[in-house]
């Protein structure tokens, strides 16, 4: 009997060999250590993301999210839905809020779901994996499992947008959230607490359509991490991770910079700190290798009694 | 006086005993001060010390006492002996705390202490415990001029407190402006919808209250007397005149909307479809009466679009219109826009403003109007042009940064401002009065020497100049309330009128007991004049800042004690010195000046007299002492009620008796004056301007008399002023008049 | 079809653009609540690229500048960072309104023709609704090849390092071209969405 | 003092700021008995912490001196300091208030000679300067404190410092055994005048009050400009004590904001306009003030003051709600980011110091008042329920300037007197 059980909504990017597959890998390893059981929502679908708006309109977008809730309510009743992707979490949370506030919209949504033989009740909560960690387990519990503190690595906690706004993590500020720093410290790493690009937008989906503009954002984000002496960036968001990591080469070309800043997920840090292997932490999934972290991952530590 | 028994009490506490020779001070009190009783105590403000004084008052029947201890501003509870004449010598703050604790300074410090004892003894012997004004007015009825919201509120609130009220309204019915409104701005949660004016209810309350007597169609023909005994002639249209006796007056004469015909750029008068806010209220009431929507005045056509022009003829920098903001108009336009929106959401309503001013919960009303679809556009209206049926409003959109226009506007509402109904501007010289195209009609017709109406502060508003004391008009017992005082809305007018009612009640209560009103609240002393010595020069009647003094047919001054604020400006003005207060007179100060021991010309020790306003300069000096800031030991400080009370004889006496210089410290005057008696410090500086001749006659340097503006916060500056002046005196040398005095 | 839609809208709302937005744009009823403080304009990461800032767009809507607003490129600059939403003193859902306006402009065919974000947005929606899940490879390629084969190859070549990096990192799956991730109940999803679009059109008063 | 005798013809005034003091005096000068309860060790409230008043730029202590003299001269007003009303039982015309009085550790013997302050060594935050500096743990609250009596900071009780203070006092004025006491007081009517407090600036996260040294509030700026303040009146910025010549003022810091205070705080526009004068006073032609605003609310006659400031070439107005503040890591200058909405101009302006024109909230929100009142959505007292005699006054009722607070307090005094007179008539 696992300590905690959730209905898991991995989201498109986290699928096998998806752009955030390393996120999924590390989350699974981390949760194994923490005895958190994630049961994938059967046949879950894309959240539509914020970028789908041109064609989606309002109701279709909500219906996409409502379907996932409906599936969870049907197959995994009583369990909170947990999302690892910021966009999935935001989309689902917004839908839940809107349908709760607007009876007509809820009615419409259910009329649509009927077409797929489903019904949305609105009983289920949606949570971000970070909420599970700090609210359901707590930093203390998270700390207990650390066997390989990530000593002398400086991390810049890059929270980005959609895990932070408009909902954010309870009790955290929109302008200066500190939970990533706390997670880093819990994992025994050093957090760059005065990192001033914490919540700067990476351009999000516009990284594809407006590369120049987005890469200017990303440049600031990475540059400031270097300025503050960070060796790695850690983030809770797949899109942030991808944008900030993979465009560094492009930026170097454009601006003559020499960026090679590893960008990781908090879950990868936790996995390594929990004694997981580089593979279990999905470190092989880094486009820019996180060498120092890999070194710790291979280190053998005496097993605690 | 046979029954005078004097005593001096010298405290040795707070280091006085260590710093100066208390025994010597005691001896001086006895020998020079001629005190019948002299005691010294190591801790005078202690229970035992205070008990000692009490016993002397009871058993030894001491009537006049000197307390040589701390400042008159300290330990007031301990040294509270209302039954006797009391003079306090500030040995602590005024001497040991403001002088360096060094062997070299010991001698001059002692001299200071000794002099302060001499001065206190001299003063107290000239003082009397004020007996209070013998012929006080006891009438406690309250006259309210104006039957609008402010007036009716004042009446009702005063009546609720148990006072009788006479209310005079010039119109045939009560209600004033508020009665002309269809609805009022909300004043309670949720601040969403226009509210009922409640004016009929209020009027009914006034009419049904047996304590309130109402005169309609009436004006004030004459107001004579003083607080507690005003006699008022109420003239009705019919010509009949009713006499009313009242104790205090509230002037709630309200406002008139700024004349929109002057706003040619907005086309007022060129189309019936351009109205001011009052015009719109009229339309709204008429429409409501018919149960119809508001229609286009020109042809009764349907109103589809309404534009509201904010700050019409207000906040005007050109000098052509009102320079101020009337405060109420933004909320009023919002309310009026909702007249349309609430009736029919399809009507377009646009409010064109530069700064939208909806303070407090007005913000909710603003939000409510937005939610209901009122459009707010930040812009400057350039013109309103009548077309055949409708109007075109041209304006500069300040957000979109373009000149643009709204066409086919059915109705334009101009938010014009409030012009106070404050009567005659008595400060305007006669020739200026002549120039006015419209001769203002007096509201109160005061039979006062200084003019018919309340003095105005600015732009006709009869407001107080004081931020901390908003009800301080310059006519004791007469209070302005509502928009005549300051531009304001109904909610504030109600609050204001209630406050004014309290002040009126307070005025009649004070008058009955012969007590002064603010700022010398409770003071029982009052000016006493020896008419036999009076030369009818009229200075006192002209200069009294509060118009307390009239003139009889023989041009002798007639003092109205309960109008008086006890500043002593009359005393300072009087060239023959026939005006005095029982506890504050030419003598009480003059004798202190003379009591000081002025060293001879060889001593190298100048003496500088400081006459300091007790309201600001003296506390500043006091606090300088508390901060142990030192200043020249050659100064001798005498607090005065106001520089206005300073009689030039004090200056000449001082110079004649060998003082080397005189410093006058008073409050700031001119625009933004700080003088609590309005004109005191201004008059003083004017009088001192004339003293130069006197100095020349005495063959003295003009520097020997200097006037300073001192604020209560000048704690660091005052010692500096003194030291600089002492240096100046050293530079020009000691007075040649020493030894002649 | 979109032209017809536009004609119909013009006819229906005459020149009351504010009303049109309130009825037809997601969260449009909030536009009137703006008090022109400008905090949104200053909070936008792509702010400098907005020809008209959100608060200005709201003012233009009130001023009836329909054409200017709907053909504007500005709405397409929104990165969905929600800075404006959390800072707005009137709590307007600005991000949703801006998306809503873009959607509407797109529906009416007034949005700038080859606005890249507009293109990517439709591509994404098509991609993720086809099988219920995103096919990242097709999505990316679709973007590159939007202007035809040649420019597509150029772009792909220019960004080859990225693709390669992702490939090596096993975060990009070439086989997705043939067969990507899919939901099993594709049909249900299609039906469901068809219904959703019908209902939405009815509610917003579009008839096609 | 604590055994104040009171009857149901007594008026209880809660709060000794300018509103409470005014209400108490106006009532007493009508011949009523008043007990004035203040939670701080001295009367005067927030106005004493202001450098100057708008629009006259005069000094608050000037009026305070007059009011204190009125109190000293009027035996009908009895003052309880360091006292808080914790309960009000009973009904109109017959209330019993429970008052908790904190120990001052200094009794009536105190002559304010200052020997204790010289003796103690411990320094504590100076509340009079919003803790911008520190003061001796035995202190006189301020130059014009009434009662004119020192206070011992509770933190030193039981330490040698307290003993030192005691030993230094010749007049056995220091009583270290003083305990908190609770008294009950009768009253016929209550005037609630607990005033306002600045909104917690740290909650306005985009402005980084909690992160950037050179972002301060308008109330703190008053202390900087005041000669009695922590810098002796020099406008120096906190980070490095450098002269702050280029100052930004951000209006509606907390006010008019659904995320913070829903209401408009009314005074902040005038306060900032006034404060540009401080900068001008200190730095003359080198002074540079910039006011970032939504609407300038210089209501009624204040418009003239606005016009005057506007005509000063050294003061700039930008119609914009600042989006966020960043700090220059090296210089610690503040960089304000936003858009001037008049014509849409983007800016990133660097300033030495940024002053947040902080909003007003009731210092005791209605729900914490131990009696039933009708409140608005911000917790200000809106009205008195039918049949009650608990009347709001001053900033407990609304965001008001000094002038309006005094009006409000004067009105409240009459409402209380109406009740007292009814009681008197009934008992006569």
C-alpha cells in the first residue's frame, strides 16, 4: 500500500521519447523513492495548451480538459489528478474553475462529453507534482530520503510562468517564488536565491513562431544565471526546460555568447539526491550534459543503516 | 491689595539644586521679590511638594504663587492650582538645560536663574485670577441660515442634542440643491446604484421637530450682538420682520452652480440639448414623474447617446473660469450616466475626463458604472457643436493620442462647479467692491464694525485656514457649514453640518460661562478697557482679527467679550495702553522687563529681551532645552499670548532700561500664515516696522530690535538665532542707554 | 465562409464594436472594466513588439476601432505568461481576452494572413485534436514547411543541431512521422469536439 | 490615573490620534466628561509622525501643541495611555468597557529628566521612526510626548539594564513591578477613533519593498524628511546613505486595486505632491521628482497645490501604473518598468529612491472592534446600527485627510453628546 496515490496526467511532451521524456523518467524514479503511486489516466488527451487558441475557442478547449477529469473520475475515483506539465496543470485547473463558476458552460461541456460517453462531475482536484511534493509530503519528508546531497553545485531556480501564474503554488509570490530554491536546498544543493530571472517568460510556445523574440528572453534567463554564479538551471516546466536548454546553441551563434548551461527538472535533482542512477534521473536526456550531477550520480555511497 | 498673599516655591530637583544656588534664588524672592512666603523643596512636583503648596493655599491663604522649577509646559497636573494667580519660572528648561554645565558658565547661569525668579515675582504681583465676564449672554438657541441638506442636518442634529433651533430659508420650501436632485450618489455599501436623496424625510423631520422653528421665504436683515446674545432680524418676502434671539449661528448658505453660459466653447445656450448637471437632474425628475425615459429637450426625441463633460469651467488655468475642483462632479456624472443605463442599457453614455476623482468607496461606484456599460474616456473636450437635431462633441483622446469626435450625441451634460453663496467679501477694498458687475447680497448682515459677512478665505469660500481646526471662522460663535465653506458633496456636507452644530453648541455653552473659544479655550480673562483714557483712535476696533470690538456713536470701542479670543491684539495696538487682561497686561509683562537686573556698561554682559509667542516659539525654546541645546546666557525670555499683543511700550521700556537688544519671535504671516490668531504676527511685524523711528530718536541702531518667524519645529534653529543675535549685539556693542533707565 | 461571418457581424453590430466583443469574444464582457492604468502594457515580456498594448486595445474597442483591432498583429504577441492577469488592479482576465480577440479575428479572417503564431496555433490545434495527443515531430516539421518545401528544408537545416541534439537525447522520435502517440478513442474525441464547436457557435451567435 | 471614575454620562473615546483627541476635546469643551484611551505611550497618533501637512506645508506639532494645552487645561478629559479597549458590553447610554493597560514601568513621579535613558545601554527599534533607527530602551516617545513621561521597553525588564534605569532615577519613578492590569469603565457613548495604518507594502510584490533597500513607503519618507527623523532631515537612501535627488513616487500603492485595497485612499496623491516639495527643499535645482499615477486626485481646493507642483520643471508626471521595479545589482538604483498610457510610451526609468504612496487601511478593521458597527468592504466603520451609541470618527470611518478627520471627529462628538444629554434628561 503506497503512501500516496494519484491519477497521473503526464501530458504529451512527457511521453516516451517526447521532448520531456527525461522529465517523466525522473518523476517516476523520484516517486518510487517517495512511495508515491502514480496511475496514468487511461486514454488521457492533450490539454489543448494555451497556444491552441486560434482554432480551439473556449468550449472545445475546456472540453478537452473536462474529458481527462471525466476519465479520472470514472477510472480512478477519489484520487487527485497530478500533472507534471505546467501547461497541462494550468489548462485543467482553469477548466475546473470555469466550469465550477459557470453552470451553462458546465452543461455544454457535459453535452459534448456525452458524445464520447463520458460525464464531468467536477469532484476531482488537479495538482501539480510540485504541490504533491511540498504540500502532501513536505520538505522535511523530502529531505529524509536524501542519500547523496548535491554538494557544491549552484542551481538557479527558474520557475517561469505557467507553474507560477495565474494560479501559482499556494503561499508563493508571483514575483519571487522560493519553492524551487527550497527544493534545491532540500536536495543538498546551493540555491541562487537572488536569481532575478526566476519568473521571466521564456517565450513559451512562441519559441517556435517568434524565435528571435523568444531567444532574447532565453538569453536574459541564462545570462543572469551565469551572472549569479549558477552552474545549472532547475525548472518545473517542460516547455521552459526545452526552450532554455535547446536554443542556447542558436543564441551563441547569434550573440557570440558561450552558453552551455545545463537545464534540469527538480525531479532529476531529487532522483540523484535519492541515490538514483544517471539513467533513472534521465540525465542521458540532457542536450547539454549536467556533468557535475552525473558525477554525483555515479558516486557510490555507503548504504545508511 | 490687602488680601494678596504671595509665596515663592523653589525646586531643587532635576539637577537645579546642583547647577544653581537655590538658597540665593530664595533670598532674591524674599528680598527683591518681596514674597511673603518662600519655600524650597528637593522635588517640588512630588506628592509632598504639591501638598506643601496646597497647605499654604488653604492654611496660609496664599493667593499668588511663583513656582521656580520646570517649564510651564511640564508637570501641569501637579502644579494645577486654579484658585490662585500662578507664575512659573522655567529654571530647568530655560536655564540649567540650556546652559553648559561648566565652571565658567556657573556665574551667568546663576544670573539667569536669579532674573527668572525676579521676573516671576514681579509678574505674579500684577496678576489677578480672572473672575470671568460679568455680563454673559445666556441664550442657547441656535440660528441656522439655509435650509438645504447642510442647514437641515445642522438643525436636526442640534435639536437632537436638546437645543432649540431657528432655521431661516430664503426659498419657499426646504431642501436647497438636494431637493432639485432626482437621486443622490450612494453613501452605503454596495455603492452600486444611485440612492434616494432622503430629502423629504429630512425636511419632514425638521418641520415636525418642535424644537426647530422654520422661517421660509426669509433672509437675515440684521445680526447684532455676540455669542450667547445675538439679536437677529429675519425679513420675510412680505416685508414683515421677525426678531429672534439666539446664542450661536451656523451659516449653511450653500452654493450656486457656475454660470454655464460663460462656457461658450461648450455651446451652452446654443442648444437646449446642452445642459449642466442641474439641468439634467431637472430632466430626470420630470421624466420620472411622467414614468418616461429622459427625452431630448429640443424635440422630445429618443436619447441614444449622452456625453458628460467633466471639469467644465473648473480646474481652469486661464483665469477665465474656476481654478479649483469641486470634488463632487465626477461621482455626480457617474450617477447621472446611470440614470440612463439603469433605465435602458442600450443608451450609450460617455464620461470624458482628465482625472477621474472618486475617492474612498467612490471607486466602487466607478466600477459599478463601468460594469453597467458607462464608457470612460480620458480626454480634453475641445468643443460641443449643435447640428440639426443632435450634437457633435470634439475632444482630444489622451490615451489614443488623437483628436476625435463623437457624432449624433443627443444630450451633453456639463459638469460645472460650485460657487459659494458667501455674501460680501469684506476684505475687498470699497473701490474694488464698486467694480463688481454683480453686487453680492449679504447673507448675515452683521452689524459688526468690520463688515457684514464672514471673512472669506479664498475664491469666496468661508473656510478655516487651519488644517487641524477646520471650524475656526474669524467670527466667534458663527460657523460656516457645507459648500459655502468648501466645495463638497452631500455626504461630506452632512458630516460637516453635524460638526458645525457641535461648535455652535460649544459656543453657547462657553458664552454662558464667559469662557474663551479656541485657541485659548476655557480662558476666563477678557479685555478690560479704561475708557476715560481712550483717544478713540480706533486701532483696536480695526485690528481685532475677530471683529470683536464695535464702536459706539462717540466712536469709543465697545468690547463684545464673548466674541473675543483673548489674543491681546487690541492691547498691543493701544497707543495709550488702556486695554488689559486681569492676568495679562502691559504691566504683567512690563514689570518683568523692569525686574531684570541689567548689568552696567562695564560688565561686558549684555541683556537681550526675547518676547516669544507661547504657541510656537516658546515651545520650540522649551524643547531646545529638553534637547540640551545651549544658547546665550544673556537672553531673558518672556512668553506672550501672541506677537499681536506686544505693545511697543515694552520695547521702548526695555531699551530705556538698558537692554542691548530685543528679539520678537512669532509665527509665520502672509500667505499660509501660521498665526493662531490670524493677524497677530502680521500686525506685530508691521508695528515693528514703525519702531525704527523710535530707535533713531533714542540714537540706537535699528538692529537692536529684530523680528523673527519661528515655527514650533525650529528646535535647533531657535538657539542658533539667539546666538547669532547675541554675536550681532557684541559686534555693535552694548547699549549706550545703560544706567539711565 | 469567414468573409460571410464578418459581413454578418458588421450587419448585426453596426458600429457597436464593444457590444460585439462582449458577446462574441471569450471574456469580452470584461473589456469595459479597464481603467487604463497600463500595468498590463508594462508587464508583457513581448511588450515592445505590441503595436497596441492590451489596455490600449481595450480603449480602441470602446472607441469602435474594429478594423484596426481585429487586423492587428498585437494579440498574436501574447506568450501566455499571465503577468498582466496577476497584476491587473481590476482583475481582468487579460490573457484570455487577448486570446479571445485573436481567435475572433482568426474566425472572421481578419487576422494578419501569415502571422507565424496564428499559423502555429492552428497547426497545434489540428495536430493535438487529430489523435488527441500532440505529434511533436509533425508539429515542428509542419511549422518549417508552412511556406513550402524549399524554405522548409532551409529552416530545418538551420536548426538541424537542435533536432540532432534532441534526437541524440532520445527526446525526438523519427518514427513519429509514421506512427505517433494517439488516444484510443479518437472517434469519441472528434465527435465531442464537433459538438463543442457547434455549441460554441450557437452561443456566440455565429451561423455558418 | 487608572482608577478613572466614569458614569453612564461619560464619553469613552478610543484612540488618541488627532481624531480621538479632537473628539475628546470638543466634547469636554461642551462640558462633558471624557475618558480618552490610547494604546501608545503618548497622544498624537500618526500626524505626529508627519513632517509637514499639505497643502500649507505647516507642521503637525503646531496644532498638537494647542490641543495638548487644551487637554492640560481641561480637567474633564482624562487620558489613559498604553491602554486598549478589549471589550464593550451593555447598551446605548449604559456601556461597560474593558480596558487592558500595559505596564509602562514608569510612574507619575517621572520628571522627564532623562537620567534613566542615560543609564540604560540596550537599544530598541524606534517606533516613532517606523523602526528606521534605534533608540534607548528607556525613552521619551517624542519631543512633544504627552504625558511627558518616559517609557521602559518591556524587553529590558528583568535585565540589569532595568536595574540601572531604576538606580539612575532619583525620584523613584521607575517601578519594575508594574503589571498589566485590566479595568472596567462605564460610558454612555463610545467614539471609536483608532485611525489607520499603512497597507503592508511587502504584499505589493512587483515593487519589491521586501527585496530592494531603496523602495520605501510614503510614511517612511516623511520620517526621512523630518529633522527629528533617523537622518536628521536629510533625504538619504537606505542602501548606501547616498543623497536621493532623483525620487520616484508610485501612486495607488495598494489602493484602487482588487488584489489589495479596493478603495481609493484619497490622501496619497496630495501626500506625494507634498513630498516632491521635500525633495525640492533639500536639493533645489538638482532635485528631480517623478510621479507615476492613474488619476491625480487633488480634490477641491487642493487643485491649486497640484497646479503649483505641476508648474515646477523639476517634477514630472507619468500616467502609468508601474508594472514592476528592478534593482540595479551594482548601484542599488531602482529601475521602474512600465508604459506611459498617454500616447503609449514604454519606459525603464532609473531613480535613486522609490517612494510607494502607500494606501490606508483601518488599524482596527471593523470585525476586530469589540462592538457591533456597520462596516464597508474595507473594514472602515460606515455607520452606527440603530439604537447603538458607538460612533466612528476619523480614519476609522474612511480614508480621510487631517482636515476631514477633524470634521468627522467633531461630528462624532455631537452624536455622543446627543446620547449623553438624553441619559442626563432621563436621570434628571
